[in-house]
């Protein structure tokens, strides 16, 4: 055997190996299959969500986690966000626990005198500068005395006023929500009155990407502004129930705080609604009625078992990025679209259309109750249905709005 034949014989297995593996790799690439999106949905009344279920939670305070008896000083309010941003009472003016201050649940009493003669507050030094990005989003359960004079600011809920830049979220004169940002670059006031002698849910939202600053009182829009101001990082020292001014016109909060949550980002509208729903349900606060639709992408799969990410939109608006995403929707017609994407950035979409209807028979205006407004709608539709297929007041489905429908409505009356 000459030398060339010898070399060829030695190289032959390598050639076969390379050919074989090249083919194998080639056929593996062909076998890699794209994901399959599968959409489903259902109404649910069961929504178990807390502020910690959303990302970028920086501080979460819940008075029920405080270790103090009724009337005792609150020296530490433990942070539930997982970031160990506990608040401490740094002065001789600690707030105190009210064991049943918020519709039977605990709250923390800050200033109790209408003339602001007993300021109380708590401090936290965050481990890093507070960087709200496009946000922040702030939620608070407050109880504010109705008797506070119109001309008196109710007080600062959260702020770092003496720093620069600074911002605070506040309830101002006439019980109006206030948004103060970047040394007054944005200084906005709502019009609703938070002085209700009962727990109210106040939330403040900045969404720089969408050019929005908003506040909500019990889930109802209050401040609605389109100039978000400059996106900034702030300092590390923050105060709850006061601002940081050491002299001049102090603005300690008059009232109680039962719960507080701060996010370092802008929330989606649906995310805001989920947290509002959670807090309002917990404290027995009435917010605008919405039904919970569970968008279910759990039937989606990748044939090769690649892990998937999920993105749900409803009528084109992003509502969440979980396999199971709850959406809070008013009555109407909707199309939900799911996009699933695998690690190789291959994706698939599915859509499902559905109609959100009142959860209670006889609730013709979709506010979650059966009452006078619904009776008015029924009476104004009295008689044969013009279009029996679209005749909501015909509760019996016989093509006529009459005594039988009235009977159904009255039997479901909630007032
Ligand atoms: Ca695949
Ligand atoms: Ca109704
Ligand atoms: Ca009927």
C-alpha cells in the first residue's frame, strides 16, 4: 500500500463521521419546531393577587404585619416587598397601631389632630437610589378625617422633599390628590375628595413612555395629565407620612395608612386594576365594577419542549405576560391575542373573541348591582323587543319586556 492510500484509509472514517454528523446536525435543525399558541378564557371570581405578584416592587407595607398591640407605638413597619426596606420611626413622634382602623383591619395612625399639632412619620433609607424609570406607581390605603378644613393640606404620604431632585405624593387642600415631581417641574392636583372618614384607595402613576401622569381615588380617574416631566433617579432617604423639611410649613399627614406599595416602574393599566381590585376587596372599598376574565394560554406548547414566554393583549393593549393572565374588563366585546415565543425567538399567535356580560341577572347597566338604574332601563324598554336577538332587558328570552322580566329583576334586587 502506498503512502497516499494509507492516508486516504486513515482519513476515510473522519470523512464518514463528518458527513454523518453534518447530516445529523442538519436534520436536527430541520426538526426544531416552532411553538404553538393555544388560547382559552373563562370568567372567574377568584383572584388571589398581592402587590408582590408584580415585578419592580420596591416597598410594600401592610399594617397587619406590624408587631404591636392596639394603641402601641409603631417603631418598625416591616417591608413585605422582599427588599428589606423596613420603615422605622426615627423621632419622638412614632405613629401608632389601630388594631381595627381600616374597616376592621389594622391601620397605622399618623397625625390625629386636625390642626396638625401631632406630626408622626416613619423613615427608610433605600440601599440604592430610588430609580422609578418610566414610573413610579404608588398605592395607599388611607383614612382621612372628613372634618379637615378645606384650606388645610391633608399631608404628604411619601416624599423626599428636602433632597434634590425630589418628589412627593400627597393629599392636598379639599382632600385632592396631588402629584409633585422634580422640584415642582410637575405640580398637579385632582378634584375628588379623599376625606371620607373611611378607608380610601389612592394611587399615583407616572408613565413616561406613554406621556401620562394619573391619580385614582377608589379606582376612579382623578388627575389625568399628559406631561410626565423628566425621568430621574432620586436619593435614598424617604419618609412616609411627612416630607423632609426641617423648618417652615410642615405638611405631616393627618390620618391613617393601612397599606402602601411603591413600584419602580410604570404599571400596565391592567396591572393597576389588579392591585386596585386586590386592595379594594381586602378593605371593603367599592371601585368601578369589572369582571375578571382569566386568559389561559396553558394549552400552548413547543413540540421540542422549548420554554415559552407569553404576551397577552386585549383589544390591542398589553395586559400581561403570564401564561395565566387575569384581565379586569368592563362589559363589552373583546378580542384577546396571545403571542408565545421560544428561546430561538420563534413565535406563534392565537386569538379568542368573547363578550363580557354582567355577572348578575338583571344588572342591565353592568355595575355589579341590581337596582334602580337597572329598573329604569327595563321600564324604558317595556313592550315587544325591536330585535329579539339584542334585547338585554328581555331577561326571560321570550321577545317581550314585561311583567315576567320585572319579576326576575326584582327577585335579583341588590339595591
Ligand atoms: Ca422548538
Ligand atoms: Ca346595575
Ligand atoms: Ca321577557
